[in-house]
């Protein structure tokens, strides 16, 4: 038998998709930029070949974007706050 009040408490404590995107806008923006530049970098024939300026630029965006993603991404457990570890 399930406890309806317990299940409603669990669902209300989880952040919604829109809250996650707005709270982590830097990570989301970097992810979108990496997706777009990755498409160009992995299909260079559609954008003028490997020597095209846009393809070379997108390869640099991918390298820098991955580094920026590592810097800006955080685990939800590692916030630096004063959370009681025993509960």
C-alpha cells in the first residue's frame, strides 16, 4: 500500500525541467552551443569541407566548450552549503 502524502512530498521536492534549465542556464547554453558546433564539426562536407573557416571555428568551439562545461558544471551534492550530512 502506498502512502499518498509521502509520494506527493517526493514529487514536489524534485525540480521541474524549466527550473533546472533556468537555474543552470550557463551549462544549458554551453550544451546548446556544443550541439550546434558539433554538428558542423562532424559534417564538414556540408559546410565547405575541412578547410572552411566555419568548420575550423567550430572545432575550436568544441574544445573550449568542453573545458567551459567542466568548469561550470556542478554536482547537486557539492554546493558548499551547510547541509546536515546525517539526514
